[in-house]
C-alpha cells in the first residue's frame, strides 16, 4: 500500500542488505507488513530516546522500564540527531497503528499518538534479546502495523478468587505486551464484592468475605454430603486508592479498564450486607458455591437508589466510557413471588416477568448516560429488551451478538466455546498440573482460529462488532500462578485474533512464532503451559 511506498522511498539503506523471512523474527501478533534484513543495528547500553511530545515522553518512560531487564539505561533527549531510538508522531489512518524502522541510523517509531508508539515499542522489544547482553542487536526491519479491532479485551474475575493489586498490574502488563487495550475487571459477584464504596461500608465489611471455599469440582458433587470446604474465611477488596492506582497504571499503558458491577443477578453478596434489598428480607450469606443463585436483588426503589449511589462512585473512579452491569444469569424465582414486582408489572404494563429486567436495565442505562457513561452487559440484556445505545457482550455463543449487531447495537464477541480461557487446556479433565476444569476442553487452535466477524453479518452490520474478548473466570483458578498457566500461551492466540484480520491468520505460521516467545515468558518466570507437539 501507500504506507509501504512511503517507507521504502525514505529508507534506501535497507535495500542494500539481504532480506530474511519475517516469520523468523517470531513476532506476536504478526504485524501487517514486515520486511526484515540480515543486517543488524546494535543498541548501546546507554540509550538516548528522542521524545518531543507528552505522548512520546510517556512511551519513553515505559521503554525505560521495558529495557531495564536487558541492562539498558534510557535517557530522554530533544536532540533527534543524537538519539538511538526516535519516537515520532505523524498523521496515520489508524490511531493505534505505527511504523517501525530499524536501519543504520537506528530505531524510528512513528505513530499518530501514544498507543501506536507504545505498540511499536512492544514490537521493538520482541526484536531484542530476552536477557541482558552487552550488544543488543536489532535486525534491520521495516514494519507497518495496525490492529484489526478497536476492542481487544481480556477479563479477570477477582470475585471467585481474589487477586492482589500487584497481580492485577501484572495481568495488565501481560495484556499490554500482546497489544490488547481493554481490561474488563469483574468486581462483584455472589462469592464476594471487591470494590470499596464509601456510602456502603458493609459491602467491604461483610460482602467482601465468605465463610469458606468449596473444594473439589462442583459439577461432580451429587449430594450435600459430597461438598467439602476448606474451613477458612476467604475474601478481600480494593480500596478506592488502589482502584485509582490500577486505573492509572492501565491508562499509562493505553489500556482502558471496564469495571463490572453485576445486577440484578450474581448479587447475593450484596444481600448478605443489605438484606432489605431482597424481595423478601431475610438473612443471606456470601455464597460458598459456584453457579447460578436464585437470591437476587429486588427491582424496587431502594435497589435503584443503591445501584445509583454505587455507580456514581464507580463512574468517578473509572475514566473509560463503558460500565459493565453484568445482567447474566438472573433467575426470576424471587421476582415472580414478589407483590412489589407484580405492582411494577401492572404499573409499567409488563406481562412477562423476564422483561422486568429490561425495564430495570433501561433505568440504569438512563442513569449511566447522566454520568456520561455507556452501558455494556452480558447478552441476556438483549432478551430483556434494550435500546440500541447499549453494547452487548456475546458469551452464550455468537447468536446474541449477531442479533444485536443486526439490531444496530455494538457488540463485543466473547463466545464461551472459543474465548473462555478458564476452560481446560488439556483434553483429559482434571489432569495433574491443571486446575479443576470448570467446563470443557478448549484447545489452542480453536481459540486461534476464532473469527470475531460472523459471516452471517453484512459488511455494514460487521461494523458493530467492536472486537473480541477472552474471559478468565476463577472458580478453580485460585492463585496468580494458575492464572498465568491458564493465560499462557493462550493470550498469544487471543492477541492475533484481536490484532490481525482473519484472512491473514494461519495457525501453522503462528505456532513457531509462539514458540519463539517462550524465551520471553521464561525470562519473566511465567509458568505457561507447553502445548503438546503438533500431530500427536
Ligand atoms: C458463566 S459468563 C458465567 C460466570 C461463570 C462462567 C464459568 C457469564 C456471564 N456467567 O458466572 O464464572 O460461566 O465459565
């Protein structure tokens, strides 16, 4: 394309070196256009980086951190001549795209803004040795790159098991290294509420802790006597200061944090602290099982007041435009029995109790809009009836996502059969080294070959597909090490699903590039799963 012509014309020096295969560089995700050459440029131990804009200076400070493990020091300069790495800005068709050129004049990364410069820096890092060495040689390259999708997400469930701030930051680093830009933080669920809300202190005093944790795989347990617990109280939460710290950390790395506050289902932890929000006030406990709980908040005025207060604090903490309101798995057992709900149905002229959730969502959506936020929710919110301004996260396959896109809603594709990375990595359930398998075997090639753009949609409708998202539910993923094990190398496949157009992907081509990344994971002491050799 034009980009190539422009780059070529300005880089006569490159033509003098023999070309080598782009594949041999082992880049993940594979950039859109790569030319690689046998010649190399050597980065000195003390690198000076040219950064003239605030975005470039931010990326330069990240480069400093990224290069420190290689024994390099980074200083900033505004003298472009003296710099080994130049971070340059120029108008580009894709705001997240970048160009990376390495030749005898050094390294030049050009992008429209900070995110592109950051992605170019991540690509540069992948071209460098993984360990500290005196001469860090970078192959001459000419790379032009841009993402296929603008939503490139991964979720972490911190409710079923809690993960400390330090690990949440590490998770964000993982996403950033593979050019994802959205971190969905699942902050509330039946088994624990994890975000401090100043107006409701009992959410952290009571809702954040459960009596004990279930041992063993729930789906194999038949009678109550089969259920075994560890007898240890379990929980945790993030203070608002910690939330701000994580948001700022992500923002610096061009990652938007989407907080999820589940409603009206997956809410029994709220009832444990505020039982007056139930249809029938009683005593409730933070749940110690997994699955779908019938005890949910009642869609009455005190509940609206509660969520409006909570969302007011949440909206102030998270600068991104989306707030995820859950919406999944909300059984209407209690609503059906409730005279208050019957009254609402009469008043609002609703004949099907399931549709009360739609009415509930619309009120929440209006409230979010008043705070300048957009509603996103699991695909159940579509069934309940939702305006076109809501975004749907399609998890029960792609059907709801397809329907929503046809309807004019924006969609994030997160079908459980392809992108639920809590699913087993080993075909044999409950094999040693694997966490208990919550559901199913999800092989790497199935993730890799997922195409977020359904063929059922026209080109116009496909524009509503914002992108894919992988989800890490943590019922049986109890520690940071297990998260890393379930995340790697799958994150690399997810990265190519999100960054590359389907037509350019090839699993056969991906595998050797993925293997080259293992040295990088080893250097960070990440305990990834080594996939079995192909063909076995
Ligand atoms: C379904 S996905 C759920 C989660 C579970 C997950 C386990 C979704 C919206 N709801 O509550 O953790 O399955 O894979």
